[in-house]
C-alpha cells in the first residue's frame, strides 16, 4: 500500500483482485465501483467496513449501499482484508460480490509528516504521530487536501480529515476507541454527451451544467473490545456515526424540464448506531476438534432523505422527502473442521431480519415492511499437497433494497401507480479454484466462479440513481498472482474475465449494462529496503463492455498507467517521491453510459447518446515524507 500510486482514497480497494474504481463526478463523491462483472454503482453489492464500522449506507439519497471512502487517510491504513463471493457467514447485506475490511494502524514507529504538490492545483498535507499515554497507545493524524483538476470549471475540492485512536490492554483483553472527523466540498464535473464534444460545443474537460457539486461530512466514534483467552475468544464492536451529503447533479440537462432544467439536489442526513459481537471457541464433535464461531450484529439508521429539483443550486421543487427508520439485525455461525490432514470444511449459516418504517411527504408512499432471509454457506478444501490446495465453495447472500421502494405505491415524478419492490434480494454464488506456490515467493490463485441475483440494480440517467430490474447471472474466471522474485523486487498480476447476462429479458436483450467483461491489473515494485532507490510501475486496464441490453452500444476499453520513483535516505525516514499519473497521457474514459439527454435547442424527446467522463491527463506530483 505504501508504494502504490493513488489518485483517490478509494483506489486502496484496487488491491482486491479484479476491482476497479472510477469517478463520474467530483472527487468528493463516492467512487463508481466494478468487480466480478458487477457495476456496483457506489457499492450496492460489495460490503465495506473499517475497524468494525460499516461504510455502505442503505436507503441513501444517491444510491443504495452508497460507499464513500473519502474520509480515509491512506497513511493510517495498515492492510485491507478482503473476501470475494457469497461464502462467508460474517458478511451480510451488500455482499453478493464480496467484501473488504480496512484495518488501521494502532501506533507508528515514528511521527509522520508528508507534503504532496502537483499540477492543477493539487496540494496535500498529512501529519500523524503516536505515543504511550496512561498505559496505552494513542495515535492521531490529520489530512488537508485541495485540488482543482484539469476541468474548465475548477473542482475547488477542499478536504479536511482527522482520526484519533487510543488502544490499551489488560491481561487477555485489548480495548480500542477510534474517532473520525471529515468534511469535504467540491464543484463537480459529471459525464458529458459525446455529441456536444464532437460538435465543439464543449471541450473534453468542460461541463454542460457548471453549477454542479456538493458537500459531505462524516463524524464517528467507535469502540472495540477483544479478548483472547486460553479456551475462547470474544470481540465486540460498537459505533455511532453522523453523516450528511448535499449533492447537485444534472444528467439529462433539459429533457424533463425544458424551462428550469433537470438539475437535481439529493440530500441525505443520518445517524447510525450499531454493534456486533463474535464468540469463538474449539469444540470436540465426531471425534474431531472444530473451531466454532458465533456472531450477532444489529444496526439502526435514522435517515432524512430528499430529492429536490434545482436550478443553479436553487430549489424550484421537491420530488419527494422522507424520514426513514431502518433496522437490520443478523446472527451467524460458522464451523471450521479438519477431518484429515488433506481435507477440511467450512460450514456456515446466517439469518437476517429487517424492518423499514417510511414516513413520506406523500402518505401513499408511507408504510412499514418487515422481511427476513436465511443464507447457508459451505466450503470444501482439499490439500495441501506440496504447495497446492483446491477448493469448492457455495453460498447464498443478499442485498437490501432502498426502504422507500418497499413501501412506494405512487411514482412521485409521474403520479402513476407502481408496485413496491422486495425488501431483500437473494444472491446465489459458487466457486471452484486452486491456490498454489509454484516457485519460492510466488502465490497464485485460479478461481472459476458464478453468481446469480434475483434482481439487478441498473443506472437510470434521468433520475441519477439505480432502479431494480430483472434477475441476472454471471460467470467468471479470476487469476491472481503475487511474486516476490527477490528481497526487494515484487511483481503482482490480476486477470479477470466475466460473462454477465439478464435472465428475464427479451431475446437479444440480455446484456447487463455496465458489466465489465475483462480486467487486467498489475505492477512491478522495487522496494527501498533500509534506504536507496524505490519505484513502481502499474497498469490498470478494463475492457469494452455493454452499455445497452441489446449490446448495440458498447463502451471503449480504458487503460491507465501510473509510475512512481523515489529515494529513501537511509534509516532517517526521509523519502522523496515523484509520481506520474496517466504516464502515457491516454485519452480514455473513466466512465461511460448510454442514455437520452437534451440540450435546449434539441428535440423534445432528447437524443440517445454516449455520455462519458474522461480520465485526467498526465500529471506530475512530488512528495516529501518523513517517517512513512
């Protein structure tokens, strides 16, 4: 993580095999996420946590499962623990594709200070330190970041973030208290229509609507207690989060409202409270010793969410406004068993129950829903024989739908009757694979996998959000490699291929829009050791993918290369780094969609067109860091 060039905090997740993060708006907004053939939008089917706290936000103003990583300070991240697939009972909502858990440092070997400068108004400063206080370790750090970007209307991003953690131990127990504070505001550069660029009406780095953007903040306090006894272990996490987002977007310009325009303001303000508890212990059954784990978790979201019509950030109408109380609780258990020296199993089961209470400004869309779902899991692992083992896994999972959709009977935009959606959507997954170390220092995994969803969430341009569609299924192959060729030289390579199809669509219209079909990501890293030269070269490629169900419109492939070189001055902790983002100045797209939009002088029913956001041009950034 220390050597990987980052342009956004969310790119820490690109350590997950096959994961791609892009951006279709301003950098203060959550990233667009892709993995295993899923266009995850902003995180619908990939669960993310940080030190026990959930990051995904249900019933969100912009998208279900909205996952904003921007509050993270990358230098304080110790490692990312990830799982792919539906086979893990500890993963609940938003985990059809898998999940990741950010683990943070508890202390630093020395204080940390870092300053980055770069083109397009990029300036970033980070400072952190730790020490012994009252028998424990206290760590505190902060980040300030500003960035205008290459856009004709400067992004004027202003991020402030801070984190503080106190950890102490007593006997077999360890207690940690963690606080986060984050505030960000920015002007946005949403995707633009290709026809306007081709005609010269706007440039590649222009905006059709120059008044887009937003602000967001997140404050949290969490505590954890872990005990490692001689016969059992326990872990308890409790947390409270305050979050808000005020977002202005315009995807269709003048298609719906030719007078005021189609700018929308999505507002989300919420408080989140929750806890989870895990108990683990060995048990002797059937003549064998097994590892038994039992977990309980509960989460309460108190949400004020609204969608307004705006013009130049001034409200001209309200589509809907809701107060939502969403409470989800789950219980799970897993049993890991080694039956012979070359065969072990993992058996798990999970049960979840959700209640939704929606109080809408239109009483016809108010109501209550309750739903429950069970999810068994099974993995069979054979080996190791030498340095190789093979495995097979299968399991059921789910994601929750937006609470507003579960009680809605009237479309607030058109006034027409609609059917409520199912509160919980089933996913099914299976995988066979092999893990091996063919040579010293080389770890390789090959996995053939499948996943099916009872309902797909697809992007809707005129609403700027997603809506449920029919069932879907995906088949894929993922090859993951990490090879330490020498003490200081590392090569990593991930290759993924996916086939995604809608199951209930008409003949010839079964493609899943936005489902990336192939991903290649890799890099070569020379580490500095105790001092001297270090550097890394990385490639991130995602191939062409369908933009429409009939596959008549396809996105072009995108390839991005980043280079970083530097020098570490012995054991002093001083590092100087030069990073070249988009090193070959590719003019590909970060994101591409196909839908109808309308300029003021265009036909009333709009024009179907490619809408894209370009990747940022080549730019140089310089960093001076001490202690990192």
